């Protein structure tokens, strides 16, 4: 007997549908509020990538040291993701999300006025807590807002905020910084955070904490064989991607006939591909999750490897990076939908662990990629990253045997 790709109509799913506001009626306004919040938070996370030279010069540190503000934000997410539900097991999720956005607002304002670099680092740690806390809540909150059959689509809407921020953050930051300085960039994103807070306060309904929260639920989720195997798969996929993507610029510089302007266009194509990939994945993942778990990482790994051998053709490189962007753009939605399927009773814990794994994969991938590029070559890094993504896909796809059966 095989497990169907179709979302199971299980007793658990029925309970979730009944617990959603309005039963089978989706509250898409709340999902859009999550999208706005996630967009602002991820934009805040990625802004320093375009501001490092200016920040380093003002604080008298190297660009390498200044870059650690990005690392600090990611690493704190490894702890903050699963810890959020643990520390606040009963707090209404609407209030919790508002609190996390207010924390992000404070972090951006402190960064904008910081007189010393160490204060910026502390502010970025606080931002990391807000980002990972919000992302870890997104799955369970979305499950409360929409019927089970639309959960993947809801996560696609939320993750559109991630994709849009990935495309917009760096060029917007660079533009504003060139006109008014890097501190104004953080004042601007603080203003955007205020808008996100207002939208969340007005649109998001009350969302009671899910039943499967607290230390006991977290431990039970960690002990789940399906979660362990699948999270290792997620780690391999994300680490393989970031081991390669971190060094996409030196790889692109070796492409014959592609100048600095061409590299900027190449990265924009990747970003647009990510937006498209998220939308496509969201449209199919609810009904075809098992297939998606195999196909998406395989395409991702193949595209990464093909890109590394595209040095002789600009057209080939653009096609490969577009496919790469589309494939990875769907990975967050795929991973969160998967975690809801294997742990439907403990979605907050599962969502938190998935977020922690993503953040660990980002940090691990960049470090491993750096070691490999120093010891070997850019091509070796990309081939290793592609193979890692494919192996990760095979691992997470192997958890299909633990999916609930259709009832």
C-alpha cells in the first residue's frame, strides 16, 4: 500500500478545522498580516548585506567583522525558534506576534542610533529572536486561520513575504543608503515595522495557543523518528543551497562575457525565480506533498551543479540560476507543510524545530562552503552543495511512510 499525496482527512485534521475561526471558513486577512510581518522582518535581516562598507567605516571595524551582524541574527534563531513556544506556552498568539514585532521595531531603532558596534550586535540578536519566533509561530497560526486543505497555500502566502524581501532588501537598502546614509535605512524599516504592527493589530484575530506546546511536546517532537530524519534532510537541503549561494558572485565572475551589471541582473533573475517557485509550490503542495519532497530538492541540486559548469555560456547560466531560484523559493513552504503533516498535534514545536534547522543550515552551509572554497575550488563547492540538496530531498521524502493515512 502506498501513501497518497493527497492531504489526509484525518480526525486530527477535522479537529483543526473545527478549531479554526469559522470552522471551514478561511481567514485570509490574518494570513496576509503574517505575510506583511514576515516581509518586514526578513527585510530587516538582509539589509546589512548592502550596508556593510558604510557600517564598517563608521564603527572602525573590518567588513568581515561587520558581517557578523548577519551571523548573529541567524545563529540566535537556532535557539529562538523552538524556544518561543516553550517560553510562552499559553499566551494568545496574536499578542505574541505583536510583541515580537515590537521587539523588531526596538531592534531597528537601536541599530539606527547605535553609537558603538557592540550595541548593533545586541540589537541584531534581538531581531533574530523576533524573526525566528514569528516564523516558528507561522505554521500553527496559519493552521488556525485556514482549513487543513489550504494550509500549504497559506504557507505559500506567508513565505511570499520571505521571497519578496529577498529580492527587495539589498537593492532598497543600497538605494536609500546612497541617498541618505545607512542609519536612515534602519529608520525606514522601523517605519515599515510600525505599519506591520498596525496591520497585525487590526486584522489578526485572537489565536489561542495550540494544544501541543511546552517542554513535554518539544521533547516528544524531537524524539519523533520522522522529525529527526526529515530535519536532517532539511539541514542538508538548506546547507547545500547556502554553501553554494554564499559564493555565487565569485562563480558568476568566472562566466565569460558577464560583467558587474550582468551579475546584478543574474541575482535579480534568481530572486524573481524564488517568487515564482514559492507560488508554484504553494499551489501544488497541499495535494502533492510526497511528490514535491522528491522533485523540488532534486531540481535544486541539479540546477546548482549545472550552474557551476555554465562558465562558457551566459544564457545557460541565466537558465540555471532561474531554475535554482524557483526550486529553493519553494523549499520553505515545502518544509513547513511537511512538518505539519508528520506532527499535526504538535505544530508549534515542529515549526520551531524546522526554523531552527533552517537557521543552522544557513550558518553551516556558509562555513562549510568557505572551507571547501579555500581548499578546492568554486566548482567543487557547487557540486557538493547540489549533491547535499539531492540527498536531503531523499531523506525528507523517506518520511512519507509516517504520514497519516486518509480516513
